[in-house]
C-alpha cells in the first residue's frame, strides 16, 4: 500500500523528468521479493526481467544449451530490451529490474569481453542510483557451499557488482534483510517516505 | 596468469601501499593485482590497467560492505572514500577516520588501523578463494539436505546447466576409468584376448562418450582455464594414442550410439580404428607376460 506521503512524493516526481533506479544482484539475492514489495507499494517498477523470456526464446530456437558463440547474441538482444525500457521511461520515479551494466557481469562470467554496443549504451543511458542486493544468508555454514552451483552463483554476484563499478557507478549495497526492510532502506536512501502498510 | 593467490602478509603490504595515496589505485600494486578475485573481474586479465580497474572495483565493494559496523565508515575514510574528501592526504584521511571511529588519532593509527587493514586483507583473500577454479577435480558431493532451488534467473539457469554438464562429464570420465582399470586388471591376471577385447570395445565406447562430453563442455563453457578435452580425458587413465581423424571417428560413433550394441554395429567395419584402439591394449598384455 502506498502511504499518502509516499503517493504525494511519487506524484510530485511524476511531474518532473525521469529518475531511474536499478535493483540488481546475483541469483538468490531476494530480488524478486523486493520487486514484489515495490509493486505492492505502488511504486512504478519494471516487473519482469527481460532476460528471462529472451533466454527461454533462445533456448527454444536453438533446441540446445547456449554455446559460447550464442551468448553475445543473447546479451545483445537483452541489451536492446533494456535500452527500450530505459528510453520508454520519460517522467518520475521508476525502478528497473536489473540494468544495462548487468551485461558486463554476464560477459565476464563467460569470459567474453564487453561488446562495443554495451560500452556505447553504458555511456548514453545512465541510471540515477544503483542498488545491489547482497545475497540473502541461508541457514547453512559457509563450509556447506560445496555444490558448484552455489559457488558459481556467488561468483556471478561479484561479477555483476564489478560490472557496475566498471560502468562508472558507485552502487548502494542493500543489506540482506526482508523485502520490506530492504524497501524501507531504499526509500530512506532516496529520501522517499516509507510505504504505509496498515495496522 | 597467477596460479596461486598471494600470502596474507603480501596482501597486507599491498594494502599499506594503497593506503599511502588512497583510492582509486592508479597503478599496479604488486600482489594485489595477482589476487584471483582481481584477475577474474578484469575485463582483460592480461592487461595491467584492466586489473588495476578491477582492483578498484573490488576494494570499493569490500569497503562498502565492511562487516564491522563500528569501523565501516572509518575504514572507508582511511582509504579515501566518503566521508573523506577527494585529494586528501593520508594524515587528513587518518584524522577523519579517527574522528569517525571516536578514537584519538595516535591510538587509531597504532591500535585500530592495523586491525582494519588485516580485516580488509582477510576479506580480499576470502574473495580470492571464491574464485578458485578446480576444474580438474571432480565436484565434491555431500549428503543432500534441503531440496535445491534454482532461482528463475538466466544467470542461475546457466550456472545450473553448467553443473549438469560438469556432472555428466565426470560421470563419463569415471565410466571410462572403470573400464580402463578393468582392462589393466585383466592384463595383470594374464587373461585371454577374448576377455580383454570386449572390455576394450566398451572402453572405446566410453572414451568416445567422455570425449564428446568434454568437447561439448569446452564449446559451451570454455573459459581458457587450461582444461582441454584431452587433459580431461587423460584423467581417466592411459588410453592408446589416436591420430586426430580416428579420434573424431570414434567420438562421433560413440556420441550417436545409444547403447554399446549400437556403437559396436557402427564401428565393426572400421578395421583401422579397431586396430589402433585394441592392439595397444593387447601388446601391453604381451609386454607384461614377457617380464
């Protein structure tokens, strides 16, 4: 639920130019829950990350897993989707479910250099604030992280973070808390009133 | 390319060098740019400025997430991040850090600063550990606890798919190894050719499958970490050296056959391949007998 103060702040912002805020982080960072909390608070937000659907389409078209040579094509299509999302937003506040510089993390994870298109897009399309969600602590000891998947997911997260530094941002790290607490943290950081949640 | 991360003392020394001028680091700082986490983050790991840029990102991200809340702001100021101001020298940054931590500046420099640098060095080394790649070691397995959940995220899908591929690759390598061990056991027992040859055929099938899995893995996930398909296959054990065209024929026959029977049917007429694969196993047997 949007509080009156928050609704007023969003209304005032809507009359002005665009403010674009990125929510990013590796898998298992609790991004989906936070996006849901943002939407619940009726703050404008990009709901679905375009990469998911594009990934599914690529898989379906290829009929196999993505190979090294397929990944640039995939990332360019994702880049187009992010640019389109970016340019469509003209007024007021909007949160973005990942952003253009996530492409640096994708490329780095697969040992690929950034494409000229990504470099150019990063120069042209700049977000106002980037929020990085650090991975949520799971109830396990660090020594239990034995599955390659878990280790790799941590690595993905760090490469995404590095991508934003490479892109010239200084991300704000959002502590691993509940989605509601994280949203309050973000609102405080942006000097926005906290969403009202009723009694 | 570094194979081993620097020692703790080297990292502490590197951080002390960084501290003199503060962030951003403008030139290569010895051991710090050798850290695996830095190399992995660099857009071009062979390029010193690229590694320096990666080091800046890593240090900023670690300082932004410094775990000791009491000293988080102080350590950031010490290294030149806000609340320190751009262009401040070490004396000014240290003074800002001491104020932030609520200490007298000499006490801060002597007692607190070394601990903060040690903590940051430990964070750098822990990060480097996360970037250790052990591709030539089969994944360590532990009893399953909770059901694993793959987040709905393209990165996570790719990571999960790679783990599938790695698991299948190692399954194929161990399957091949089992057959190669069986052959050498039969040879050691002085078994008849009629017992060894069927095992060698099975080993050929397993080799072809493992080889196809290794090639596919390299094509999909090759990250220049030195694990070529040949290196991966050699982990299974000794096999007869095959010229490239024969290796290709064997790999193709094995990867398109759903069973050993199908594989055998497809290679039965290939005398050149049969001789190249089976004879060396038998000649090993003869060598053993002649000892």
